[in-house]
C-alpha cells in the first residue's frame, strides 16, 4: 500500500537556502527557479537527466532551456574542448533519435575527377565540403521533381589518416537511383571487394554521385547508428578551424525538453540507468515500458495537486 503525505506547497523563496533568500531580498527583480531534473522526449524513448541535488538558475529567461542542459555523454568533461565535443555529440544524437533516417551513406572524392582537381584539393575542407553541398543542392532539386519532396540529411565529416576529407551522411527516405555495390558498373569497387565471399546484400552505390566513391545502405537500428556516427566527432575535427562539425537540412526534428519531469524524491529503477556523472545521472526509458506508463500516471497526480496548491510525495 502506498502512503501519500500531503502538505501545502511553500513559495519558492521559502524553500531556497538562506543565501539565496538574502540574494532574493536584496535583488527582488532577479528571477530564478529550481530544477531537479529534465527530460528529452523522443519518438521511441524518453531520456531523463536527474541532478543529485536541485540546481538553482538565475536569469534563466535569457537563456531558455539551454541553461539547464548538462553533459549527456559517457566521457567526462576534463576541459572546454571535451565539453565542446560532448555538446556536438549530444546534438547529433538528438537529431538521429528524433528523425527517421533510413540510409547511411559515405562520400569520397576522386583526385582524377575534374571538379576535385587533384590530390591536394582532397585535403582542403572548404573545397570538398563546397563540392558536396553543391551536389546535395542539385540532388535535392532532382529528388523534388521525381518524388514530389526533398530528402532530409545529416552530414558529418571525417579526415582520413592521409589527410583527405570524406563525408558520412544519414539520409531520410532517399529514393533516387542506387545500384548493387558489387558490380563492374561501380567504377570504384576494388578487386578484393569483387572477389570477397562476404558481400553485404543491401550495400549499394549512388549512381548520380560522380565526384568519387559512394556507398549507401539501410539503417537497421537508429540507436546503434546514433552511437556509431558520433565517433567521428573527434578532437582533430573540433580543433580544425576550417572544418564544420556537421551540417543538416533545416527541417530536422529535435526533442521536446521538459523541466522537472520527475521530482527530487522520485526514484527510477536501476535497469534504466545509462550513465553516471559527478552531479547527475542519466536514464533512458522506452515509451512502451510499464514504467513509462507509471510515470505518466504519477505526473498526472502531481499536476493535479499543484493546481490545488498542494504538494504530494509518493
């Protein structure tokens, strides 16, 4: 049997520490709020970030929800560079989990191609990214004429060991022509790939991409793809002043962020814990789980009692 203790909710300034109270009294125009957790809502799951202790934010209205966001990656943030890497990885992960990318593609550049114009240019990020962007623009228009709509994309660059740039892409419902990768029509296939006994059934190349070698295959698991594509966000990429970390089509969806999705006293089962940090823990809960149904029920109760100006603990 669950026991409910109900008491009147105190005003925020009464709950704050003595220090915050003194600040509030001396500066009555300062606005602040207490946040103990936030949630990101994805189509298939919900990610809950729960602080070990509630955090008070001042002047939060100037910064929006970005003020409450913390490190959501497994790697710790030892310096500003790692913070920057983690922010980029989280942004990419949000895009992957919120959208229905159907294919993973890789684009390289042939130095003998007249537009690439030599091996030296393959090492120039601005030139190679410009070539790919022009191809994407043309391909989008072609896709629109043929299929009545543009495809969505997310592009992440990678620098090869020899210094040449190539690009990885997630594409949503790309329907232009592709052909079997293991065919002599593919001018960039190697002899060893042709002779290989292990041929991936769905591996293809994009016939309209003429700048170099291309590969495209369907995405089977977007959660795994989210982890996979993030590995290309490295310190070398972040430190290269000329390299853009990623670029995407403008109409990509992003997760809804809900502050204080759960209260400080609410416990989440350990089975959903995905990462632990010094100041917060991260939980990932599938939307079809019984625990998510329970959370929705609890939140409905809490919202009811808040409207009644009461406070409930479960």
